[in-house]
């Protein structure tokens, strides 16, 4: 009997939201969205169509998810080491029944417009029942360089495009047939595994071996390291000929960087000065003089001061701290 399962991927550390986001408490578990976390909001909105939750998450922070998961039917697959989204989804597909429909969602996206969201998901489920791999494309509202794009014609995918430069993003927006790649997917477990084995047998077989050797849902570190680290887009979606896209009109942000968080907070009434400067974090009297559109992120042990235009570069700070084995990450 078919089940509809929300597969939640929660392996990222949110490096572009440092110092708010840390390995010990990544951005998806921060209760800063009307006092709820992105993870909790993900569970809530998908409960309208899903009977079960399957979390694929990092061993480093899986305990942060357990309180929210207590409220729903769920199971947990614990990744010993991150191997990207192709393997993470494969683990969930191996754990599901062949006819189960998986609605695969990241745990760190902010979505508003529940009616439009559910409408898109239900359309995706229809395509999934017909044997398609389904992706969801967001109607773009600006020339965004931080997202990947899907070139489409109706429900047919013509191509996937990597994050563009600003001029290319403007061309995409002008053409009218490009959608933001949301990173949300829907398919039967058997359809996904068939296409993964077809296009990337190494990821398929190594993931299967690691999954079958798991103990109490915890994957083995050595076997996991043997899995090629590939995104689901690269491993399957860009190569399969059984794909449909659902153009979607709900409000969506991947909340991947401070420019996204800035826009959200401002829309919700977060205080800013006349020059568009804001403070996030600990309350301390802060004055901006002679600068515009700056963000100050203040935590107990770190202070980030940045021009909002450089939001995508915060990950380089995180990477440098990681090289130094800093306890600040």
C-alpha cells in the first residue's frame, strides 16, 4: 500500500550564516522564525499531505531534531559522514517501500503561501504516480545569482543551469521560461532507485552497501566514506529523461545567506536604520555611521560585520576557521 513520506534532508551546517549557524546547531534548528525553527516549519507544512517523516541527518546534530519529531510518525537515518544529496535520498528510498512516494525537502527552506505550496505538491504526487521524477521550480521574482535555474516548457525540463552571474540571471528572468531550482523533489522510491542505478551505479551500490550494514539506523563511517559525494541534480536529474517540473508560485527562500535572512527579517518588521543597516543577535546598543545596507551579527563568542552585498562570501570565513580547527564553528 502506498505511503506518502516526507524525506527531510538535514545534513548541512549553514556555513554562509556563520556565526549564527554552527556545526553544533545549524541554521535549520535556530528558532528565529516567529519563534519556530525552519526544521519544525518543514514538518508542519508537509503533514497536510504526508503520513510519515523520514529524517536523513548528520550524526553531529540529529538530537536537535528529536523534540519536533516526537509529534509525528517518523524514522531517522543517521549519516556518519555527509555524502551529498544523491546518497542521502538513496538511503531514504532503500528504507521505503517501492511504491511509496517520497516528497524530498531540505530542512532549511522558508516557504510561505501554504495553499499554493500544497497545490504544487499534489500536482507533483500525480506525476510521481505516473513514474516521473518530479522537481519544483519557483517562479523567479528577481535576477538572483545565489540559486540554480531550471529551463522549462510547461512541465517539461529543457535544461538545468548552475548559479549564474548577474547578467545571465537578468537574461533568464527576461526570457520567461526559467525557474529557480527549489531543491524539492517528488518520486516513487522505486523510480528514484532505478534511475540512480541506471545513471550512477557507483553511488547506488555503495549507498546500498552502507544502508544494509547500518545498525539501528546509524550508517557505518568506513562504508559511507566509499560513497561518491554527488548532488542528486548532478547524479540523476540533469541526465534522466523521465523528469517533470511543476512551476510553483509559493514564496520560497533557501535561507542560505544573510541577504535572504535580511529580506525576511525586514519584511517581518525587524528594526533597521535609515540607511538599511540592521543588527542580528545579542542586544547591544549599536550605531552605524557613514555606511549603508550593513549587517552586524553579534553572538556570545563572535562578531560579524558585513556589507549585505557580500553575503555569499561568509562561507569563506567559515572555511578558513575550519582549516584552523577553530572552536568557533
